[in-house]
C-alpha cells in the first residue's frame, strides 16, 4: 500500500500511529483507515494536488468564499502563483470548516477531528462493525427507496438551514449507517447566501439522488424537494424539522399565504394611531 507523503508526515509527527488500509480513492482525495493516539481508529482523507485531481474548483463552487484576508482574496481572484497556492489551501480548509459548522448544527455527517496540511482526520462511520457502505452499493425495496429519498431531503434541508448547499451530492457521497443516510465529501459546499449558483446546485443535488433512487421506486420522480425547500428557505419558513412534502405548488401556496398575512399585519400596524407617553400630573 502506497502511503501519501502528507500522511507520512503525520506518522512522523506521532499524530498517526499506523495506516491500517485504504478505504477508497476518489476524484479529489483518497481515504485511509488509520489508528491514532488521540482519537483511536478514524478516517484520514488525503487530498490530491490540483494537477492530479479530476474535480476542478469551478467558479460555481468558489463564488462567495472569503478568506478573511483581503490580500489573499485578491491574489486568489487574480490567479497568481501565490493565489493558486492559497486557493488550494482554502479549498482543503473549506471541508473542515463546513463539517464543523454542520456537525454543530446536528447534521448526520462524520465528526471532524483534526485538519493538517493536506489531511483531514474524521470519525470513521461504521455500520454493523464495518465501515459504512455507500448508498450506491445497495439494492432497495420500493418502500426503502421512498424512505431514504425523504430522509436525504430532510438532511439537505437541515444543511440549508445551516447556510450551506452540498453542491456535489450523489449516491456516491452518502453512506448508510443503521439504515440512515450520512452525508460526506464537502470541500465544494457553497454558502447559500453568497453564492448565486446555490439554488441551481441544490436542485441538482436532489435531482441526482432522485435519479438513483427512482431505479427502485419510480414514484420518487414526482417529488420536488429541491424547489420546495428553496422556496420555504427564501420565505424564511424552512426549519430543520420542517416536514417536507415534495409538492412544490403546495409549498408555493403556503408561502403566498404567509406573504398575504404579513402584508395584512403590516397594513393594520400602519393604521394604528401613534401613542405618545405623557407624564402623569
């Protein structure tokens, strides 16, 4: 087994005791099962360099990202050598930041443990004593597919409530643990408020999941969770526990009714006489 240089550095530093096996190799990173003194057995995601990575940092994903350093932001925008280096560093750090944000919000994602140079240590998601399988590797009954479709949509909605859109969701980056979906792979996650592509990417995420699960339950094609949750999000009606229906037109009617009620309340408030406090004599 070939151990990447970035992972060897953690071994030399004593942060990783042993590399047990490679779990998978993806378009942007390889994942290894490692044993560590601080966290025990966990997963180590080792990012591939930009020239070896097939997944490119398209503007769809990086739009709206800010480093907090105006000089660095300008360099990344110009594409200078320093800017490219910083952009790569920011790309790797974005996943850790997103995971911390979503874990704090109660999302079903692996718990982030440590972010080092080119390596992210995280909880190893287990199912029946083995690393949890990808959604893509299973076969499902019609009832299971419909249930999973709804459960994944609820997780995506909760993620949106936390201000993020996965932006590359598919059956390959959803694990199943205890029969429940666990969402992984978040370096390309976008800020729902800052990225103009957020809605399109959200709808695409749900369309990818729908396309896969429709193999087992064709009726899931009728559900439009993406447009429903985005509409509720825009109207500030979406909550992590909102019971989604997948019926976009019904959601539009609810949102329109809320807008009308708000307008009526504002009109009533405008007609109320002003009250001026005067001291008692």
